[in-house]
C-alpha cells in the first residue's frame, strides 16, 4: 500500500550533484545531511531507478551507519530527485554497536515503507538484528536492497553493472537448473563438488532487479537454492563471508580448503590457522551451522575478479555456497540456523547435468 504524500514530509531537492541539502524538513532527522563524492552517483542511480524502481509516491526506509554515511547520502540524493519520501537512519544514533536488536524506530518505519535500503558495515554478532529486519521485509513484501559492507570500490565497479543484461543471463541459467538433477563444479585450484538438487526447494533469481517476492543484495547477480545434498571439496581462494570477510579479506594467496559429505562440513584446512579456527568455530555455532544451506551461481558478468568483499564477490561468475541459514521462507527448506556464511572461489567450470555452462570462469551462454 502506498502512503499518501501529504502524510509524509518530503525533503527539499538538492541544489547540485554531490551537495547535501539543509533544512528543517530533512529525512535525516536531527542530523545535518552529509555531502558525498559525485563518483557515487552512477551506482546510486542504478540502485534507486534500475534495481529498486522507486516511484515518487513510495516511502523509502534508508538504514546506514557512520562508516557508510557518504554512500547512503548519494542514494538519498537520487530519492530527492524522484521526490520520493524517505527517512534515513544512522544506527549509531539509535543504539550501541554491535547491535543486539534492530532499533524499534527502524522496525516501525519499515512497517510503513514500500522500499528499504540497508547500507551498513557488518559487525560481529549482528546477524540476529539483520534477520529481524528481513523478517519485516519478508512479511510485508518490501522491495529491499541489502548492501552490507558496501564500499567505494563496489560503488564504482559492481554497482555500475548493466543489471538488465545480468538479469537476462540469470533468467536463462535459472531456467536450466530448475529442471536439473545435479550441478557439478570444478576449478584448477582443486575444487570438485557436486550438488544433488531437491525439486521441493525453489531456485531464486536475485539479479539486481529487486521484486516484492524476494529482497536482494546489491550489487546483484546470482541464482540460488537450498541444495538436496552437497559432497566434495571446495578450495576457497576468493573470500569467506560475514565478519570474517573484513578480517581475512582476499584469500587468493592463502586459501581455505573445506570438505563436505552428505551436506555437512567435515574438514577445514588452511596455512592460516587463525582463519581455519575462526571458520570452524563459526560453522559450529548451532546444530545446523555446518550444514550447506545455500548453493548458488554468480551471474554478474561485469565483474572481472574477486576483490575481497563478499557483497560483490558472491556475484562473481562461478559457484558459491553458504553454511547455515537456508533462507527457508524463500527456498522452502524446513530447517533453520542462527548463522549464515558464504564461501567463494575463482575460475570455475560448471556442468548442469551433462551440459557445461561455464569454462574457466566464463559463461558459455549468451546474455
């Protein structure tokens, strides 16, 4: 349901590119609206106008933090240009970090919004608060852009992708896997795994074009499901997710090798013992933290390599998986977990049943 504009204070449009507007009716609450680098404008416009397709009569909830303030300001500037009503929240204004729970002010605002944007740097033990947010998003079918750990490099690279082209490719790949029995993935680094697919579990397309049916990460570009069963070896020479991404970064020169049997993590080895120990501890938080909850294929063909940032890197063409929460509200998986951690590798070969669709990181399908 759209909210009548007369019920929401609409900010005064900005006076120029990259310039913040000052005035008592700002959607930044008591904060002075921040200025921003105009280099962010192209990615912010992609987010607002292409990926979310925000309309002037739709209310938008923008959630950010101190570190990501400038990027959020660029996004808000695009909302100004549309004339869309919004409220921008800075987490540190409402609660101490890391968050134990999502602040009630934000929950209340989400309840009256049609679109939401979460541009925040992840901190340890905040997954629960993010799940509280996506619970509201799922229930109210809000078009939600999830931009955890968004940074300058991603805004200037992944967020400038041609998401219409990415969506066309994603549609072709998801049509293939929905009919398939298995997907096999290998790399020259030593990955060799097979996912047996469960047709009771749905495949989702999150290509950057966000719909009310499923919120999406930005930058977008992946299809995913909960697998029936994954077996084999994964050499993680890309990145690991959640807060471990910021801690360990790009794993090209010091990979983590994991083994899976009957959909459970059985071994993890790395010359970086701290990485090995932290990953093992994370994936043994609860009874399903070591269970493969997501099997995905990255489809953002405008990305040329892994950069050490999970938000973008999980969209890099290839296979990635995640242990823990299977996003059952979307895939249909009946089990759950309090954790979710993605792992990404490089330069995959992929077969859907007996048909090869990727060779050395390049799709063999036209977008």
